[in-house]
C-alpha cells in the first residue's frame, strides 16, 4: 500500500502543470475576481503557483498522518484567504473552485489507477479518496475561518471609522464647537458619540459646545438618556452645552415619552444659538 501511495504522490506532482491547466478550463470572466480569466498576468501567475502548491500539499497529505497534514495546510490557507479577501473574490467562488479542484483530483487518481502497472484495488481507491476528503474538509474549514475573520475585522474597522466621522466636533471659534448629529442613534453609536465627543472637546479646548439635532429623525428614551449623559460628562470637563435643531416631530415624541429637556439649554436653530453667542461675546468686549 505504501509503495502505491508513493507512486500516486509522484504521479500527481509530475502532473501539476497539466492539472492546473485543466482547473483553469473551469474559470469564467468575472472582473475583479482572482479566478477570472481576464485577471492580470501577475495575478493569474500567482493563482497558478498557488494551485500548484495546493496540488503538492494535497498529494503530500496522502503520505501524512492527520496532524502532519493540518500543520502543512494551515499556513497555506491563511495566506490564500488573505489574498482572496483583498480581491473581489467571494467565498462562493472559492467554494465552487474547491469543488472543481476536488473533481479534477479524483479524475487524476482514476487516471493513475488505469495507467499504473501496480495492482490498485478498490480498497486502495477508497483509502486515497478518504484521505483527500479529510484534507479538503480541513482546507475549507481553515480557509473559511481565516477569510471571515479578515472580513469581520475589516467591517469592524470601517464601522469604527464611520462612527468617528459621524460625530465630529467642528471648531467654530477658539472657544465654541459644534457637534452635528445625523441619522439614527443606536446603543453602539451612542456610546461612540459619547466617547469621541468628550475626547475631541478636550483636545480642541472648547468651553462651549452646540449639539445640533436637526439631522436626528427620532428620539426615544435611550437616545435622550445618552444625550443627557453626554451633557453631564461635558459639564464635568468644563464644557457648557446647548441643544439646537430639535425637529417638531422629535419634540412631540419627547413629550409623549415624558422626556424632560427643561434642565437643558435649547435653541430653535443653529443660527439663533450662534447669534446669541455673538451678542454675549459683544457684551464681554
């Protein structure tokens, strides 16, 4: 059995170039994907190289125990997952092409069995198929895990960036800043607004912050609580605040929910609060 498996291994290694060309016949044009037939030459060259290495790893797994196979596969799937995630290649394409690869490999094992002078039994064939299926399953498990981790990490970073950009403190004067809040506010975004606003207000050195809610279409008790918490936190670091731009429908909802803004300084519009500040500044001059 060992001799037959070693002969199969050498057969697969010797046929890596033709195997890769057979695999490429299954590809179509899908611009941006690493698997696309119109991929740039350098990308296509790298895909061929990776495919050849994949054939070698699977062939080697026929001679390895499961622990050895997993060790040699892990590094390969980590690198290829990173390459695919950085292109427009979807996980669906990867899975589909993995199926093509498996089909071609079984065809090559069948070709070996019919061409070799060795006595290959049904038991030998089942043994090899079981071995490569175990390898393929581990490849897809580790590839998918790495691929999704990369995508989730990227989404998390983008979400953090969006949250930071959606709560910028704009410096109007040396002492006055503006925080325009736009869109829906959920728990995660509310926490981000609180943290980034406090840091930005402290960094900019403003002593007065206008919080503009004209872009907020709904205020519930959670949002109101977060706004109150933000105002109280700003007060602790010496920043006075004013709310402006509360829309009529938001005001009605707040009243219906029993939300009390009476202890918070409010103005009907951004222009009005700036005018009030300007007059106050004139009096102090």
